[in-house]
């Protein structure tokens, strides 16, 4: 990325209206700004670097002593950090106490600390430059900035060689002077997070005006939500998308409403293939369902009516939804008095429902599929018997959610312990939704010392104990369905890499597993903001991105899109949880590896971890290493199709998919919304 250096306070006032300003350095030593002006300036979504040089302060005010300049510099930097500066630049020569206090403020506020070194006299040897970089890192620098004066191309070459020694995402190194002019661009080619250019005219020999550098790096490339040249930001506001409701919430709520004796109102409902399948099941079981605006109105059938219909029919169709299948397995066994066969369609017919038969057997239910495989059509025989038992949750959470919905209807109390639980948030979503329908379930997360030290982090939970009281009755409910974080993740990544996007309809207080995309993006260095509480609009904007490490075991639906994110994050990203992907709509682990390899991204699977070697967008453009376009297989997987759409924004030619209709499973409007953020 290109950071425009601003020396004049008046320039700060117009910065947001300039089409080419993707990030900026605010020189607090030459911009005379009050505390309130600093607060206003740094309260922006644009990534800003706060810089204040003691020497410049003393040049501008000869009455300042070194101690006074230090205090003033420290005060301005900390005010900028607290106000929201993305980066703070602190000279390597700064006084120790000043460094200590600024570094502490940076840690507390999530600001990246740059330790910078300038040599206005020349360029040292490679060994001396290497020692300076190491000193920057040793003294609290997350990024080392090395700027020397080049009198020859050899000087610039020595500085550029540092990128072969250190991780490029942690290094900004270039040269001043006409001989170093090309190094200001070359550092982006090497993988630097950003380089510096003059906001208007060049202020030093070799410095590029930002508009010239933009043309050199990006050409005529358009960024999402960025104003067209000649227009202001106010004339082209950030594209806004309301995210459709979560099908994980909707499917559970539709079935719970059907079980109730009364009328339920599910607001902000979004139709999709899986939700339509849940509605069809509700109707098959005797519920009356209608749509009033975006509110789904369900008059429940009650359990007696459902029993009669199931006994009479002996079959229930669950569409293509794996979740719906696993929810209904325990429910039909507690409702029906005779065997029931669950039928499905499309990709569901080929998906093995691992572990389902063994767990259901513990509750007295026999589940059998064709050729001895546990897949639809599934015959469910035997009544669900309350008991005290335990089993592994390694095969997923969906059947456990079905048990949590069914066991309250049984005649006696039950309890079960889930060992090695995965997708824990989805179990808790079920408990939360059931509470809205009057069903009470006790849950207790358990674990060893790591779990206790983590203050209850799902990643360290080894067991979950559920206690369910029998003989409960579902009551009707009226509530809003949350926006879907699984779908939102695609738009958030698109904004983080390729421009800016605003999303509404989301709740950052949600227990949806895919809310983890926010943490992943922040770890990768993305610029995110939200105002007006947990349900306020969320804005994401381009920012320098670095490699990240995450465990996606609890949120496997994020794998495809965060793999695309990793392709544009400088360095090697590591995503754990690959084993969770083999029985999704496709073998997602294999599908993702195939997609990345075809796109020219170096990636491999080591054990349970996917490793992806990424490069910044600027580096890919300058080295001619954009993702490769062409025809791609989606494997009829909606998550793969969405990820491919986002990846196409960074491809060297159009990306064609063999199946775009598969997105209807979770978000039929996806491509319409995607075109909206692209301004089409």
C-alpha cells in the first residue's frame, strides 16, 4: 500500500475527499493540532501513521529544550494512539522513558509500533544495516523502518537485500536521494507492508508524489467503494450491504416454532435452500407457515399432530441440508411410534454422516442407510430413550443439537457428556434458541488447567456436560433472526483486501462461530470499525495485511474464504482444523488446496494444518503474480463458490465457475449483493 505523508493540518481536512488516499502518515511535528483535532483526525477508518520527530519540533521552535521536545512528542503520539492511530512511528534514538510509555500505550490500544532509523549521510554495510533492524525489533518494534541516503545504485541494493534476510511484512526499507528513488517502489515489490509518498508535491529528492506512485503500482485498477478520480468520498459513499439472516439460527428456529402450540414470529428471515427445506419439514409436520414482508409467521402443529402425521407417512424429506437431517433424526425418534425414513437430495445423498448411528444407538435408536453406509435415505427405528451417557463430539455438533431439541420432549430427565467437542458455538446457539421457546437446558464446559487459564476459551474445552429435563413443552416465540456471519465473512474479506465495504444486520455480540472472522481479520491487520453498539454497521477498509495463524476447528465454514484472505497476506499463514472439512458439501480441504494451486498460490497441508504462502496485493501486481483466472470447479459447494467470487477480484483474468447456483443453499442473493459492492 501507499502511505501519503501529510505535513500540513489543512491537508488532514481534505484527506478523506482525495480519491487516492488509501493510508496516510500524519506528521504531528509539523501539523499544529490541538488535542481535539488529533482526536478527530485519527478517528477514521483510513489507516493512519502517527509520526512526531523531536528534531523537527526543535527546529520549528528554537525555545524547546530536548526534554521539552521529548515530552511534547510523547504527548502527541499517545493522544494519536488513544484516538485510533493504526501505527505509531518512534525513532530508534528516542529517550528510553518515552519509548516505554509510548510502547505501553501502543500495546494497550492495538497500535502497531514502528521503530525507525534514518541515515541522512549515506548507507552503511549490509551487516551494519542488519544490526540496526535487529535493534529495532529488540526495542519493541513490530515493524522496522530503515531509511538511508543512496548516492549510488549499490547503496539501494544493499538496503533492498534486507528483504531477503527479514520477514518482509515487518520491514519498511528504502533510500532517499535520486539514486534511491526506485527503492521506494521496489520495497513494495519485495513485500513491504507499505511505502511512503508525498501527499502533493515531492518534498525531498527521490520522493514520489502519491498520485504518480498510484499510477505506477495500480494503473487503472478500481478498488471497492473508492471514489472515482475527480469525485469526493461524499459523492461515492462506501457500498453498504444488509447481510441475510443466519440459516443456522433460522433452521433451528423454524423447527422449534413448528413444535410449539401457538404462533411464532421470526423477523428478518432470508430465504435460501436450507431454510426452505426447514419450512417444508415444518409444513410436512402440520405447521402453517407464511411470509409477511421479511417476517416468517409459523403456527405450530404441536407434538401430538406431528406424531400422527409421521406415523401415517413413514417418511420425511430434508432437502440437501445436513443440519436439518441431524436435527430431525432424534426428533422423529421421539415423536413417531413407528420407523421413519429420512430422504434427501443432491450432495446430501453422497455425504456420510459419520458417528450418527453410534450415538443414536446409545439412546435406543437404530439408524441404517443404503449398503450399510450412514447416509440418506436413512431408516430411523426405535424410540428415543432418555439416559445418562457420554460420547465423542469429534464428528460435529449438529446431531448434538438435534438431541438437545428432542430430549426435552422425552418422558424422563437425561444427561450426556460430549468428549472432544468441536463447533461448540453451534451447540450453544441451539441452547440459546431453545430458551426463546421456553426450553431450559443446563450446559457446563469442562477442561484442564489450560481451559481454566484461558478463562473458558472454547479452544481448550475438553468436555461439555448437558443436563436436560424431560416433559418440557415448546412455547411460541417472537424475535429477530441474526445476520449470517458465514456469508458476511466473504464481504469482509473483499473489503479488507480490495477496497472498503459497510455491512449491516450483524451482531458482534453473537455466539455464531463464524464471528471469528473479525478476530482473524484483526490478526491479519485489517481495518475494522463499528459504531452504535453490537448491532451497528461494520466498516472494513484496505490496510496492510500480514500472515496469521488461527484454529478454524470451531468455524469450518470460514476455511474457503480465509484461505483466499491468506493468499493476500504477506508471509506464511497457518489454518488448523483441516480434518473437519472432509464431510462438508464437498471435501473442502481438497477443494481449497486444488483452488489455491490452480490460482498459483503455494499451499500445502501438514497434518491438520493448511499452510498458505501469501503476498500483498501490491506485490502481486508489481511482480505479475496475480491469481490465475480460468475455469474452476466449485464441487457444487456454496462456500467454495463465494470464496472464488472474492478471489476473482485479485485475478489476472476472469474466473469462471462450473456452478454458481449452488449459493442458493445458503444465500441466493449472494451474487446480487457481490455486484452491489463492486458497483455494478
